[in-house]
C-alpha cells in the first residue's frame, strides 16, 4: 500500500469523523432551540388557562363543579393548531380522573395520579412520549395552596420532527460535500508530503540492490549507500556515520 | 547526522500532517457553521413570530378581562409592572405597546439595549378599540444561533486536540517508527555489525527496502547472533494513555448528578456527603493503587499490568452504566479507580523502561501532556454526550474507549526489556522519614493538600451539582470544567521551566495558591455560571503556576529526608500524599454545601487555600532549611 494512502486514509477518516460530529451537534442544537421555542409558546397559552382555572378555584368550589373550565381549555386549544388536546385531571377528590377534556387527544391520564402529584411538587413538567406527542403539565393550586388538579397539554410534534428531519437531511448533504472537499484536500496534502519520501525509499532500495546509476539525494539514500558498501565490502564505511541503534 | 535526521523524519511529517489537517479542518468547519446558522435561521424566525403571537394574545386576554370588569381602557392600573414582567420573560421582545383606536400609545415598555431591526406583531383587543403591539427582535433567532458558532468553535478545538493526538500516532505507526528502525539498523551495519535485523514489517516501498536490507544482512552469515531491532518511543504510549484517560474523564461533568439520581440514604452521612463519597473513594483507591501497584509492575511487566488495569476499569464502567443504587455504584467506582491507578502506573513504567535517566523527564512530559489534553477533551465531550445519550450511555462510551486503549498499547516494551531496580527502602519508612521532615510536611500541608482539596471539591463535585441545580446542561458544565484543564494542558511545561530557571519555587506556590483562593472567594459576589467560570479559570491558572513548583519546593526544603529515601520515592510519596486533599475535597465540600450553600462553600474552600498559601513562607522560615526555598 502506498504511504500516502496508508497515512492519508486514517488521517482523512479522523477529519471526516470530526466533521460528521460537528454536523450532528449542529442538528442537535437546532432541535434544542426549536423545542425551546415550541414549549415556550405552549407555556404562554397554558399560563392563561391555568390562571383562569385558578381564579375560578378562588371562589371556593371544587374543581369538578367549575363551569368555565371547558370553555377555557377549548379556547386554549383553538389558539394553537399543534395543541391536539387539553385535559384537566383531578388530583383531589376523584384522583386520576379526567374532569375536562378538549380535543381528540388521549382519553386516558398520561401517568398514574401519584406520579402526577409527585410531578406537581416540581411545578411544570414535560415529557415526550413514544408516539411523538409532547405532554406538558402544570399543577392547579387552590387558594389553600393545595394541588387539586393537573392541567395537561398534548402537543403534536410532527411538524417539528419533519423540520428536524429536513434540517438533518440538508446538513447531511452539506457534510457529505464538505467531506469530499476535505478528503481531496487531505489526499493532495498527503501526496505532496509523502510522495518525496516514497520516491526516496524506492531509490534507496535501488541503491541497496546495487544500482550505481542512482545518485543518493537524501539522508536515507546516503545511508543505503553506506550500508551497501559495508555489506558488499566494496568501500570502507565512514566511521563517523556508524552509530548505535537509537532507543528514542 | 544521517541517522538523527532520519529518526526525526517521522515527527516532522507528523507535525506537517497536523498543521495541514488543522488548517483544512478549520476552514471546512467554519463553512459548515456559517451554513448551519443561515439555514436554521430561516426555520426559526417563523417559530419566534408564532411564540410572539401567543404572547400578544395572552396580553390581549388579560387586558380584555380587566376592561370586562368595568375599568376604563385608558385608566388601567399596574400596566407598567405587567408589561415589564412580560418583556422580562420573553427575551425576543424589544418593546410592547398598548395603543388605542387612533394609534396613540397608552402604555408601553421597552427592553434595555437597542435593537438593530424589529418585526411588528399586532393583536386587536376585543373589549375596547385598541391593540397590543409587539416589536420582535429580528436578530433574536440569529443571536440564539450564534451559540451554534460558539459550540462549533469549542467542538472544533476539541476535535483538533483529538486529531493532534491521533495523527502523530498514525504517522509514527505507519512510517516514523519503521524509518527509525531502518536508519538504526543501516547505521549499525555500516559499522560492520551485521547481526542486527529490522524487526518491523511494512508494505510498499518501505517494505521492499526493509526486506532487501534484511536479505543482504542474512547473506552475511552468522545467523546465531541475530538480534531484531524494533524502534520504540515514549510517544507510543501517548495514544493508549490519552484514550484511557479520555474514557475516565468523560463522566467528570455529570458524575455527582448521576450519583444523586441513584442516591439511597447511607447511615451517618448527609445526602451531600453521600454524593461526594464515590468521588472520595475513587481518589482514595487511585492513591492506594499508586502506592501498592508498583510491585505488580515489577513482577508482571507494564504490558500485562496495563491489560489488567483496562480490564478492571472496563468492568467498572459496565457496572456504572448498569448501576441500581449508590451502594453498587460505590463498588464499580472503586473498580474504575483501581483500573485507572494500574493503567497509569503501567504507562509510566513503560516510559521508564524505554528511556534512560537522561531523557526520562522529557519522556514523562509526553505522558503528563496526554493526561492533560485527554482531561480537556473528556470533560467537554462527556458533557455533550450526556446531553445526547444520557449518563448511562456515556459510561458505555467510556467502556468502548477503554477497550480501544487496550488495542493501541504497544505489545512489547522494546528491544531491551529491562526491569527497573526495586527500591530497597520500604514504603512505611519512606513516609515516616518524609513526614517527620518539617519543611517537607509544611509544603504538603499548606500547598499540595489544600490545592487538591479545592481541585476535587470544585471540579469533580461542586461544579456539576451547582450548575445542574441552576439548570445548565451537561455540555455547559463540561465546558466550564474544561477551563481548569486548559492552562494545565498548555502552560504546564512553561511554568515548570520558569520554576527551575529562576528558582521561583516558593513565589510560584504562594502566587498560585493566592490566585486559586481569590477566584473561589469571589463566588458569592459573582453567583451562578460567572462564579464557576472565574473560580475554575483561577484554579487552572493558580495550579499551573504552583503544581511543578510545589514538587520542586518539597524536594528542596526536605532535602535531607529526600536524599535518605531517594528522589523517585519522594516524588511518588508527594503524589500519594497530595491525594489526601483529593479524598477530603468532595466529602468536605458536600458537608459544607449542606450547611452553607454552594457559593459560600466555594468561598470557604478558596479561603482555606488562600490562608494556607500565605502561611507557607512563615512556616518555612521557621524550618532549619527554609532558605532552600
């Protein structure tokens, strides 16, 4: 195998791998930004619904008896095409039961009520489920500071997933093109660096084989000539050139 | 002459390869980053507008509700605070205005700082003739995407460091070492010693030349005395060492967070101290492994001990990836510590075996350099990986890297495998003699141990937990930790030279301790990420000044004791003794955090280092050989 391939190949592989890693991380960053914007947008809408429901709770009625919740969650869903469902889950009296639902989203509670209550202790939460739905939840707190329910938004992430796929495909094409440029540049650089070494080694082999027409031009060729004189006994070697094998 | 220039040929090619690759990679990565920013901006701008519309609608609903209660539109109260809160929560907004039907602004709020250009989002009110008008920063998406450029720069920097480590290895394995062997054997034969053959095999022109030379040598007869020559170099060890330390450092940015996830009560320990326990045990077992592993190297040789070390560490990483709770995690962490101690000892032994006392110090710097660069890369890459694949996935990556290190370790230790002479002095005697030397003990207690206390407390424990508590991702934590290792990786040899050349040992130790201490003391005033960044950078600068000088100072002031036990034993003892600080660091930090919180704990640790550094000159002045400093 030629030296330029032997050294250039792995070098190129290291560089292309680094480039692919950069491309991958860029897509990941884009995904993070996109998700951040989407959750922030839904949070704004959800904050309005949560405020409206908690204002009603201030009247002292239990969550199940409030009249205006259905209209509040229907309105929230109508504001954003990606909000496929809004649920209000009871965590007080009928624990884990869906009291109000808007939209054709999940009809069952996204987690056991104990888990929802535990999450409520940490404020808002979000969870990406296996089917690509983003579930976001906020605790509903009554005037006595008790968590009485959970407001859950089911957000469709298909459009974002498509955008991320699109971005990944775009960037993959660019990375592929840049990899070709990188490979070509590396190949040229390696060839320029290593071709003279390879030529020198070939000439040194000719010298060792006994070719007198090849004049030594590099250190390795001069060393090869000294070596040939020594093994052939044709000329005394230059004593100053003799050295012990290097340990370094 | 000829032999020497040939021997350097591989390194020269490696340097040029690295330079060319770095330039090409830099240009291509910049092109990719710019393209990514332009591409993503097109997609993100409509999302920013959609979010702004949601904000406008929310404001409209609130205002409509207030008007619905009968408050006249122009006389709404508390609008300044209401709009102020909205603008603070939504960084993409430059201004919010509430206008009436004629377009007259009734209420408004503008964010500090000028916006180069804005887009308008308008939402009509339902309860009164008027509208909510938002000015959205047009450059918001682009500014967010500039983070992509910063990330790219950091990842590129790490990728280039990786390439700088791997490319010389590739060049030396493919060409450099074989050229060295060829040159050495040709030179030996030129001196009419025909018994040495080139032991390396190669393909292509180099292979043909090697085969031809070996055939010519074989034709000289006398096959009984034939010796094979294979070139070895300290740099052979750099890549295996680098990969192994990289594997270990991958978890630095999140390890305490992982421990917290698996926390179960440990009797007698607070939660914070329990989280610090695996880190403290790791440090303890590395110290014990370093103390007692030397005997194994003497008996089994560096290659075999490295293999054992990697196998033990790999089992540890597998266990960490699958850990159930803090109890089994402790066991796995101890295994990784033992593996780490054995592997690093084996690498040091390999360097010692293939070098002479004359070139050993320089060769060891190859080893130290690999450890530092791996630490820089490991902290940054581990943080990014944890964000992508989770904590357990990173331990899986560490396992694969450790196994990869196994395959890159040289299979033999060179032509002349020599076992180092076993030191006659027993370990117990070494520590007793050194501990009773007042000067040596003062340097250990007031410089080396406090420095490691702050290091392990801040780098391994406090930073991941504090930044995680503040909501920063592990990539940011990894980059913050990288700040400590950067000066250590690139300025270490310069400050070591400075300490020796100008005999600035005590000054550098005091200056280093003062800088590191002050950086940590500033934490309560800076708060959050800036506090960690300043503390980490100060610690890096402080320790780069002090580390080599501390070793020199301890050897100089403890001269009599050092002469009694021998310098290599004294150096090994310093490395072990300073780990007392590494062990105590996480436990003390955890206990302090439980009482005083993150910032005050950092300041207290800084205070300890600062006070110790300032006391050191007085402590040494009172010792008989204090002037040696």
